[in-house]
């Protein structure tokens, strides 16, 4: 009988587990299994010690069905809103995540959305394919150097956006009540309202929790400039999507670039899919070939390291092991 620990990877997290099986050779048995329902999770983890998920929800009901040998759950990604962390604490299950595996990719995607919307690339593409001329009658673009970028949240990804954008825009404002220091080139503002009123481009870089859910809604859209662009590469529920669709339809704001939605994939009749001046990408801001490899191997490395009782090498604990004495590992805000 093998003495290697068993790690289950949620089906649909990745297309297969060949990479993980090769990476874990000699350290663990790695299997792919469905964990969509509490019953499926119970069957999958009956003899398992670790679990790796991406966006699969883990509720109190899921935790009640976990196998008795389960010790650690690895979130192959940044956000933790799909995992009931209190339930993890109650069951003595450690939870870890990877806050910086795709910082460069997400920041670059945010800036790409900003530039595409500001330069109206979709509009110009359609003009070039049809009439070619006459675009001057329908469009007004200010110089990017005249614009102010406002960041809501200035953690690692927000900071990476500042590094990319400070050579492009005239001014960068940042609102983050949990930070005292801000990156060079970013001016701190004391309230969200101030940032909304003075920013031409607004980019969200926040975790999803009770205080941030629905942070940007109808009242906030009223405070924005009519030529403002809203970018979200964090979590869909940060925004009231019906309010955003209405703001776009009425021209209350000029555009939106979204990599995340409240429901993924969205219903075919979702209002945002029909909203004008909108670019939607299918939750791919994190992706590059190298970041996919990083998230898969680093999540597995940290789950195995946790099972071995050693300090994490890549990520951080959101819920430490019951006997864990943290040395700088904590709940990451992003």
C-alpha cells in the first residue's frame, strides 16, 4: 500500500492532470475528480489528504462531506470568495492561495482593456471593414496624457498597473483605505467618491467580500464623468451589472472593460452582452502559458509542502493549519 499522500484536483479546474502527476512523482498521488456537489466531493476525497480548486465553490455543506484525512485545500488562484473560510476553520482544514502567480498578466490585461476602449479599437475596426471614411463625425478622443486614471485598490496588481500606466496617462489617483504607502506615481485620495469624480478611467483591484460586493452601483455611476471608462479584472459582483448596463445604454459613462462577471458564463440574454461601448473577455486576464504552468505547479508544491509541515514556498495561508505558527504568512489582500 502506498504511503504517498493523495491530492485531488477539481475537474474543470484544468483540462487534465498530466503536468501535476509528473510534477508530484515520488511525492504524491494526484487524481482528477468532480467536486461540484457535496456528495461528489465526499466521494472524491474519501482517501485524500489535499484538494486543489480554482473557481469551484466550497460551502459549509461541502466541508461537512470532506474525507476524514483531508488537511489542506489549495486555491490555484488569488480570490478566496468561493471558499467558506469559516467552515474551513471549524473543520481544521488549512486553506492557501497564490496571490502573485499572475500579477503581470492581470495588470497588463487591465491596461489593454483601458487602451482598447480609450482608442475605440472595436469601433475603428468596424469602420475599416465597412466604410473606412466618415469616422470623424462620430468620435472624439482626448489625448491619453490629459487623462486621470483612478485605481480602486492598490495591492500587488494595482501597483503593477501603476508601473505600466504612469508613462501613459497624465495623472494616477489611488483609493485604498488599507494601505499607508503607495507606489511612485500614484496620488492617494481619501474617499471613493473623490476618485470617481476626478477619474477618466477607473480600474478595480479588490477582493470580493461583504464590504466590496456591489461597491460600484447606480449611485456611483451618477458620480462618474460622462466620458469615464470602467475596468474590472477582479470579481464581477464588485459591480451592480444592471446599473452598469443602464449607465452604458443612457451614456452616463463612456465604456466598460470587463474580464469578470457576476455569473460566468453569462446568460445569453444578459444585458451587458448587448451594452454599447463594452469589451468583455472570458475571465482570462490571469492567463499566459507560463502563468498557467506556475499556478498549477505552485499550488501543488504548496499543498504538498503544507502536508509535510514545512513553510510555504509560493503562496500564503488564508486559514493556517491548526498548529501552524505563522512567520509572515497571512491573508493576502488583492
